[in-house]
C-alpha cells in the first residue's frame, strides 16, 4: 500500500532511525509481535521545510533523506498560484455548508478580492479554516468580506499590509495573464506543453510522468514519438543524453 508521512521534517530523530531501517530492510516489528513482518509499501513524505538545511542543522538524518528522495515534487505555495484560490474557497464553502446544515452562499466580489490579495502564509489549511469560519459567520444571501476573518476575529482585509496586498495583486494579475495567453491556442498545443513540462519535472521518468498525467505509459510513449517526429525536443531520462522515448 501507500503510506503518507505528513511533515516528516518534524519526526523525532529516534523515529527517523526506525523508519530508515524499515525502508532498507522492508521489515517492521509489529506491536506485540514476536517476529519481524515483511511489508511492501510506497512512501509519500511531505515537508514545508528545506530538508537539506535540516540535515545541516542536525535535525534530520542525511541517510534517510537520500533514501526517501527518489522523486521530488515541489508544490508551490498558495500565494504562488492565486488562480486556485477561488476554486478552493468555493469548494470549502460547499463542504462546510453541508457539514453545518446551512444554505450554500456565493462568495461576493468584495470577499473574493480579499481572498485573492491575502498572502496565505498557512497555505491551503489556512484558507480552509478561513472559509469554514466564513460559512459560520456569514449573514444574508452572500459571504461578504465581513465574514472573512482571522482566528483572532480581525478582518482579513484589515490585516493585509499594503506591500503584501500589492504583491498579491501582481501575482493575481500574472495568473490572469497566463490564462489569457492560452486563448487562441489549440488543445493539442496545450496538451503537448503539459506533457513535456511534466516529463521535465519528473526528470524524464516516463512512468512517473504518465502517473501524474493520468494516462497509460503506452499513450505517453505514442505522444512522445509523435512530438519527436515533429521535431519537438523530448526530455531524456536523467543521466541519458539521448532523446529517449
């Protein structure tokens, strides 16, 4: 199966040693058991810290880092992808409206503007809690900016520093410009760029790229052969200088 280790950088060093042993030997000691049990698992580990820096500081084992770091996927913070903010906000509104038995209220333009300009240092978790709070505080037919509050009750729009508001606005404008840039392009062009970018992100690993894209490895290989025939550079697997399919 698959085991998700969230915020692995916060794991105690003694537990890190036990995890390293389990990964190396594919064996674990069951609580109350009398003999080791063989396991077949895939580990997905997440961290919001620089693990290389944690290794230098002595809070994370270097051997465990290199054992885990097979495929490294960097997920941009929420403030780096402002185009996702409203989609996530509306999802959380529906989720917590249903959970609390209240009507689904639309997010007003003013509230949407506040959400797009907030820096979201707590990323998606902060946005989720903010929208849960907004669902409970909202009055009237819409969720307005008055319901968008921090845990201490401060309105989010009052807490945004002018410079942060300006930076977030620039990021939002950049995201909108990126969407406009797609207008006029064919679906085939957008698909090609997505496949090539994903393959590059996966260091040329076809299997991982196909998994992320949600397509079969055969489909991916056929697409890559087509692009190569058209003269499009196709990333080779890391360590291979050829344009491998």
